[in-house]
C-alpha cells in the first residue's frame, strides 16, 4: 500500500513539474520559432541569428508582445509567419519598421521616420465664403496634403437644418472603410484608406443639397478630430492634423422689393408711396434720401 502511494505521489510530482516547466518556457512544444531546423524559445534570439545570416524564420506559435525583434538601420528580417503573430521594432527612434509580403514571406525593413505636418482642408474650387441657394446641390472634397499618406480618420460637422448630406464616397484611389454618426444631426465620422501612398490628394467626396426650408444666413461645414495614417504597415500610428478645416456657406436671402404705387392723387392725407417689400434674411428698411432709414413705409 505504501509502495503504491509513493508511486502515485511520484507520478503527481512529475506531472506538476512538467506543467511548471512548460509554463516557464523550459520545455515548450517546439519553441516559438524555427531557424535552419533548430527550434528557438525566443523570437528575438531567432531574429538576431536570421538577420546575421540572411535566413528566414518560421513561426511555430504566436510570440508574446514582450519577445520582439529589433532591427537597426539597413537591416532586413524575413519571417514565414503563417497564421501567427510577432512584433518587430526599430532600434533607432529616427526610423520606423515597414513590411511587405511576397509568396507567404513577410519582409521587415527600416525606413526613415516622418516628421510631417498634414494639412486637411475642404476644397470646392472656390475661395472664401461660397454662396448657395435653396434646392441647390453642390459637392465638397476633403483634401489632405502631406507625405506618404495612407488614410484619414475624421468627423464632418454641418448644419442639418440647412444642409442635407445626400452621399458620401471615397475619392479616386481611396476606399471608405467606416462611416458612422447621426446624419440627421449633422455629424458623420469616416475612415478612408488607400493601398498606395498618396500625397496632396482629395480623399473624400461629400454631396450636399440645400434644403428648401433653409433660412438665409451663414452656415459652416467643418472637419474635426482628423488624424492621418502615414504607414499602413503599423496599426495605430497617426499624425495629428493640428486644426479644423472650415468652409462657410452663405445662403442668399429671398427678397421681394417694394413697388412704387401709381395713381396717387392729393387727398389732404399722407399716403404710402410704395407697397411694402419683404425678405427672410433680415429686416427691410426704407429711405427717401439714402441717409435716414426706417421700417416705416415712406409717405
């Protein structure tokens, strides 16, 4: 009986030891990566060997975030990732990591980091305030200027009481990957991306219609919270645009001019010389000498 207890205890001890060894990486199932037929528990170690000998790493499992490869300027790392993930970073803060895929092999290289200020603007072919009329349809383009630009994430705000957003579409060379918001409230958030680096480019088309019920006045169309993705190979790397873009729209008021009254004859009382005019863009005033103005009809 004691012999059986000792054997059982020994088996349990061996099993627990096996579990602990696996948990701490002393005994891993094939390691994290393979290089030249040799398994490596550390992706960073395998990467250093691969870079030094211009070899290709084969990933055997997902590599933990704290186990990453480091590349210096001019170095290249080739990885057969399969369905697994790994992390590669630059040793020099002046460089970023760029990657490309070819025939199942991912190649990581260093590229100079950008120090670029992007300018986001609203382009409609006109400068300053644009005049519009009720029922008119017009198109605005969100425009981005800057180097190596792969996408834009931003929010468009407009006065929905006066403007109706009929259509939102990516400009040529881009595709719309997200559009959220409350169009009825005059807010739409969008993400636009491209597969090839662009510079100085229209990225989004906004088609508006001026509502028939819109009141005369000045309305703003703005782009806010904009950020530009400058490297599609790195998630979440963005450059702030540094400000809002605003386009002002002037809705010209409707005016019914006063008309001179005819056939007036003296009757001993003051008579109105004109019929009243009207406007939905303010208050109409009258003057007989271009000096004194009043809402009273001249007599």
